[in-house]
C-alpha cells in the first residue's frame, strides 16, 4: 500500500505542522512582499487587465479565469473598504494560495513516507527555490497551476486505494478542470498521467515483484506471505472510471470555453468572418482564439530555434537561484573552489541533480519494486513536462516550475528509499543525508533572500524586519 494511514498521534502532528507552515510562509512573505516584476512584465499586464475590466482582455484563453478570479478578489476587498493598489491584492491572492498549498505539500509528503524531518526539509527546499519563492510574491500564473498540479498528482496516485472510485474520478476531473480553466491551459496534458495511473496502476500492482519470504516492497510487513507469480499478466482496469473522469473534464472545459468565447466575447464559428482580436489577425475565430498563443510566432519554438540545451540550463538554474553577484563575483558553479560563497549553491544544485538522476538509473528496478506505479507515473510527469518546457519557452524559469515539482518528488522517492536501506545501520550515513539537505535548504534561503527577496521587498510591509533588527551583520542595508 503506497499511502499508509497516519497513526493517532501522527495525524494531528501532521495537521498542526501543515498549519504552522501555512502561517509562517504567509506572514514571512507578506512581511517582505515584493516590488519585483517578472522578466516578461506579465504581472503588470495582468494587473492592467484587471483594472481595465474589459472582457476581451480579462479572459485570456491561455489561463481563462485567472484574471477574472483576481478581479473578483480585488472587488471583494474594495467593497470592504480597501483603497490601495490592485497589484497588492493580486499578489496577496497568489501568496495565500501558495501558502495553503505549501502546508498541503508537507502533509502529502508525510502521508506518503511517514518521515517527518524529510517531509519538512523537502517542503522547505521547494518553498525557497527561487522560482517558487518569487512567484509566490507576484501576480503571475507560474506557481499556482504548478503547485496545484502537484496536489492533483498525489490525488491521482491515491486513486487505486480509493474505496469510492466514482467519487474519486469526479474529484480528479473537477480539480483538473479548475487548474486548466483558471490557471493554465497547457495542463490539459496532465490527462496522460492520470490515464496511466487510473488504467495501468492495478496491472502493475497485481504483478508487483516480491523479494524475501514474508517481506513485500509495497506492504513492508514481515508477516505477509505471497508466492511469486510465474507469468506476468496484462489487463486494463478502471477504463470506465477514466472515461467518467474524461467526460466530466471535457464537459467542464468545453462549456467554459464556449460560454466565454461565444456568449461573452461573441467570437465567430465561421473562419471566413474572423477579424482581429488583441491585434492578432483571424483571432476572432473561436478555434483560433482557443489556441491563440501557439499562433503567435514566439512560443513553441524551443526545438527549432536557438541553443536548446543552453536555454534549458538557464531555465533550470534560475529556477533554483537568482543570478547576481556575491562578494563581487558572479554566482556560478566552480568546482575548483567548491565552497566559495559565489559557487557553493550552484555546485550543490548540479551535484544534487546528477546524484538523483544517476541513482534513478542505477536503482530503477528497486525503485519500481518499492514504489510501483507511483515511480513510473513520476517519470512520466517529469518527461512530459520537461518536453513541454523545452518546446514552449526553455529559458524562462516560469515553465520549469511544473517539471521541477516532478523532479522534487523523484528526489524524495530516491532519498526515502536510501534512508530505508540505511535504517538499522550505523546512523552516520542517515545523519549525513539530513545534514546535506539542511545545508542545501539554508543556502537556497540565504542566497535567494539576499539577492532577490530582500532587495526587492516593499518597505511598506516591513512591520517586523528580521534582517534589519536581528541580522544587520549580513550588511544588506
């Protein structure tokens, strides 16, 4: 059983810790709410559309209800007496959602592994990675859809264990449709991962491989005895549940796009009558409008335009840390000076990525035996979204947030597996793993805070400035 029930004392501990994570992430980040705008200035554009309030700008087909939800939140605050900037309210909307999701991420990690410290460290590594951290501050689409996608992934992984599979199928469809309609159109591709989990998980689970007598990689019970199956059977299960999920997902998405496109925006279904929409030729044709961004000669050129590898490296590295200078030197990897302040974090990032990928290759059979369909689903998640990021806009960290959630889960599986195998041995190897992750987390926090969060923080929110009051020795003033 991949998800094990939390015991009577672990469940309240998990809930309490999740709540504390939510409160800490929310209030700490609110205290340093950023003035920074992303590289593409999308945050300013979306804020302008909300203030303008015109439907043809408010309903962006790439994230249909994102600006509309922001506008409703802003109007609600105005109705309660707020008279400040709309940008601040839109930023607050993102920060609240991100903080709640951080608490859920910890709970799901802990529910999956029952390892408190490991779950806490990985939640911190995710939360203080540069792209996640800064997109929790700004009015843009990058983080919310990615972190909700991660929660959808855990929800889908639980499907084989769900007692009420019809209800679970409906829940998956509704959550997925909200992510696609409100936060990012591209996440329709996640249906392939849900298809794999719903249809193939039972086949893989039925044909799981057992090791020594009385010990199962899945159940981890010494009194559980089974016989090795001589023949691997292959059957498709749960097709009816996947079709139910797909039907509800399709109805929700088609209905929403039809209502906004035809009823609200009054687009045409006749391509001969198509005109200009947002200064783009032929975009008043309904089906052109749905795929509007692919018709613009900018996105979706990753495989045919420029240095793909170099752009992908830029996107991934800026996901982890903000580029800039530290002690007068550019922050960049340098193995000849491994512990130098400007090089230590990039060096650790490179080593960590390669270590996880190498362990995945070497231990793939054992990881499959231990984690079964969840391991394969994680690899599918990672591959599909890496390919999308490379195709869509490989040098922009916003589009690496979603695939990096898959990478973090893969890393979590690998580290959890290694800790299980080290259990009972001399405690120093386990201690070394936790020390490494703690150092990694501390460096992510320090470098990203000093290079981006603090310098761009709005002074109007520094009600309790821990840097000025307690950390003046950092010399950031």
